[in-house]
């Protein structure tokens, strides 16, 4: 499903106030042409049971004379951990779990993404590296599980508002 298809049924309200669930967040990746717009991005959702969006601070600890221990934040590593069941025919899963992407390195696994709240449309836009940890695992008779990480690469994400 493309982001445009998903959002055809939703109208974000910039002034929304209230509780938010994990289902209210959208994570979509550019699984197509380099000229694709966010509306063309593939929504990461089919078969996905868990989307763990993390902001992992990078810090440096130092000890100073008379001031003691000090921790300085030097950066943030954005990452998304996606877990769930394998669904053949889903654009996002098929793209990430393709032979080309599973074994690719460097710029060949870098994709654009958007991540935002469906209720107010606010979030971020940036680039991530696709890291496939498992392309199918489980016991006999169980669904085939997948585990994919997306980690920020390059500049910090920019603010994004779905329009």
C-alpha cells in the first residue's frame, strides 16, 4: 500500500489533542524510483506486529577537576525495529527482503523514509539503511517471522508534516 492510498481514508488535524496508540504512527519507505514523492512510498504495515521507533542518544562521559562526572550528548541515532510475519506481495517487505537488499551494502541499502503521526500529520523525513536480521524464522506450523532494522544515515531527519 502506498502512503497516498493509506491517507485517502485519513485527514490529519494539526490541532489534535488526546491519547495516541502505536497504530497512529505511519512509517513509509521509498521502495521505488529515486524521484518518488512521499505519496508513492510503501507503507510498512502488512504483517507487521511491532514498530519500535527509537531515538538512541550518543553521549560522551568525562570527569572534570572539581566539577565531577559530566555527560554530554553528542548526537542521536534514529532507528526503527520492525518485526512481524512474512507477507509475500507486500511492497515494503518484498523490497526489503529481496535478494538484492538482503546482501547489499553501503548506499545500495539507503532509502528515504517518512515517519509521522496519522492524527496530526506531524513527524520527520530522512534516510535510513535497511538491515535485515531475519528473513523468515519460526517453528513448524508457525508464521514465518521477519526482523528488519532501519538506521539513520547521514544528516538528521528534517521535520515533516503530511499534507
